[in-house]
C-alpha cells in the first residue's frame, strides 16, 4: 500500500487477485475469472464498495503479478445478492446447509465472511428469495 489512507481487505482461500479500487481508496483480494486480455468476471462478493458487484465483468490494468487496478465495470452481472448476519451456531446448522445447497443448485454462489456474514448470490433468472427459508 502506497497511500497511508488506503484500506486493504484480505480474505482467506480461493484464487485471489489483489485489486485496487482508486476511487474508494481500498485494495482487496478477490477471486476473478479472466474473460479477456484486460477483462475479469468477479466470482466472490466485493466488500465495502458499491460497485462492482458479484458477477460483473470489470476492466482492470495489470500492476504486478496477480495485482490489478480497477478501471470500470464493462458488463453488469445483475445477480441478486442477499446478506445475513448469523451466529456461529446457525452457520453450522442444517437450515443454512439446505439453503446453500438450493442456491448452488439454482446456479448461485454461497459465501461466509468474517465468521458471521452469509452472502448468497442468485443469478438474474432466479426468483428464489432465501430469506424465509433462513429466518423460519
């Protein structure tokens, strides 16, 4: 980090790239899927920024080995993202397991960060809302 006012988020696991978001003054690790020479699809949920979002294709310039600087969103993924604050006990429950299995069967993505934040991403064509299944 060159700027002392910059914030950095490092998450464990995955095939992380370090991505700088200059306008937000933040650098974070993200799982990305290269889709072109300077284009990448985001396959984890970016935290603490409004744009880009899960499933978006971004343009980014190479800064170093697996280090990028975000330039712009090229294509919005339009995925629906649900976030839930859950206890450690609930995180290991059959209810959460069943909901995550359903989300994945629908072509979605499940992610748990910071221990108690459950992020569920559903493709644009899905009308499933996991809220009732998790909260009842």
